[in-house]
């Protein structure tokens, strides 16, 4: 009888786990990563979105950051408007 073994040290095991695909489930709230200004909303309530689709553009430190959907789903809530200043961690959009 033959048995195949894969001997992996801790570092390789962690790298393998980090590269493994994962999925996000349930209600996801997209929060502002830093204080800034909402430049553009790319979606509206009720829109179907794909994974990695842009949802909102936030300008912070003279750079525009497009925040993307972590999963495919439907936009159920929007907590902000274009031109609004937001604080770090402020909820912006909910995708279910």
C-alpha cells in the first residue's frame, strides 16, 4: 500500500492557507477605510452587484479610493451621499 505524504513546515503551511480562496457570506457592511470625502456613489439601493465591483469612491489624502464589493449580492442600504465627509470606520454601503 502506498501513502503520499506532504511534509510542510509552519511557514509554508501559513503561505498555503493565505493563498487559499475564501468566500464571504451574509450581510457585509463596507466601511470608510480612513477619514475622507465621498466623491461618487457607483450604485443605488436595489442594484445587483458582482464580487469586486466598485461601490463608492472616497477621496482621502488627495487620492481617490474605489471601495469594492466583497461578494456578489444586492445593495440593501446606503448610509451616505456624494460630497459628504466621512470618518474612519463610518458605514457606507451594505451588500447582502
